[in-house]
């Protein structure tokens, strides 16, 4: 293990502009239920309000130790990077990585609209560092961070809690029983099950559930596992849309680190988290104010900002501009 904290760390962000008509047309060619494209659950995964700009700016401002930022996407460029000359001057260490690059050898599974498939191949980004941080495009750094907030002596810091598998929880078992007796055979993907499937691959009796934080990963851990288990990788990347059989790759990586005893477990998630915007604007204001008051709050996640009412969204975007510009 590395004993110093001066190793290189990169950051990776997965992003899609679901508002792009070309992207929507591409999805329509492959999705079976065309009507589902307008459903809230689907739109939440694909739609955006350019929050990735603030994700990038938050890393540049509050994680000075990060070398390069890679944005993984499908033949798209975020609007704040569209002016190439300006982007090269303002963001010289921000790079766009197309799906075709990381799916080399697996191009027959493209196009993909499945974050689980994409996440499984992030370790194939050319020149990515051994240690890297994985961000969703609705994750932001909230205050100044250090490399040791993510890696201690080269090993990842996992902000997570141990949980029982769903089949070992009485109310989950009861729900499953009622589905059987009502002949409801529909099986859908859930993120917690994606975490559980990763743990089960490694024969864990429980699993750790991760909060909505940037995830510290080591390239060699993921790469060596998939080199030994190539069919596991291919089974996980072949689905163009989320599938109940898939696992979350960063959950697999983190359970591998636990199995190897190369990790630090931290119970404090240091997170300010927004999932719904139904509460009054005052509540949003007060919650955001905690970031300034409490420097221990390192992370901010604002899920589904595209679902936020216009007045509240304007306040949030103004806050993001003041915070990161």
C-alpha cells in the first residue's frame, strides 16, 4: 500500500443530456415501451439543467489535488464546454471521453443508455490514474477537501453502513410473499438491490450501502477482478437499459476492498442531500445555509433538479453560481 498521500487522483463524471432531441431519437430506436420515455422515473435519469457545470467547478474549487477531470458521455458536450477555445483556457484539465472509447472491444453493446453498464467500464478511460473519484452529475463538493478525505494510506475511505439483504428483512419478505400470491411476477431494478448483488458475488452475508457521495476507487482492483471474471463484466454491460440482474460496479469495488481489508469505514457521510423539492423555499434556504456554517459538510447532492419548481430552481441555480463561479 502507498504510505504517502501524494499520489495522483483523477475525477470521473458520467453525464447525459436527455433534453437533446438527437439523444431522445436514439433512445426511441431501442426502447420497447415508447410511452415510458415520458415517465417521471425515466426523465429523472436522463434530464438535466446543466448542473454538471457546477460539479466540475466544485471539484476545481474544493479538490485542488485532483489532476484531471474526465466527463464520460455519448457524443455530447456540456454547454459550458462547447466553445472549445474558451474551454481549453478555462478548463485545461477537463476532458470528454466518449462511450466508444471505454467500450472498446464491446462496441456491439452500443449505444447504451444504462449508467450501470457505463460505470462498469470507467477503469478503461485512457491514462486514468490508479486512484480516482467517481461523481454522478448531481454531486458537488460543498467545502474544501483533502486527498485523505477519500484515500487513507492509499486505501479508499468508504462512507457507508452495513445492512441486511432484503430477503432477511421481515417486511421485505412480506412484500415478496404478497407479490407471489397476487401473481405479480414483474421484477424491476432497484439501486439497493444493485448494491446487494455486488456483495453476493463476493459471498458477503451482509452488504454496505453507500450514500450519495463521490466514490473513491482504485483502477487495479476493478481491472484485476474483471480480468479474472470476464463473463461477469460482459453480463453486466450488455444491457442497454437497466436490468434487474445488474450490479453496481463501485459497490463491487468497495466490497472487494473490504474483502482485502484495504479500506477505512466512516459512518459520517458529511452530506447535504436533496431528493425532493416539495418543501417550502425557506426549508431549502436553511438547508443550503448549513454548508457555510458546517465545514464538515463536504458533499452536496441535488437529485432530479429538473423536477424542481421554477421559483425554487432559480434560487438554487443562483446559489450554485454564487458558490462556484
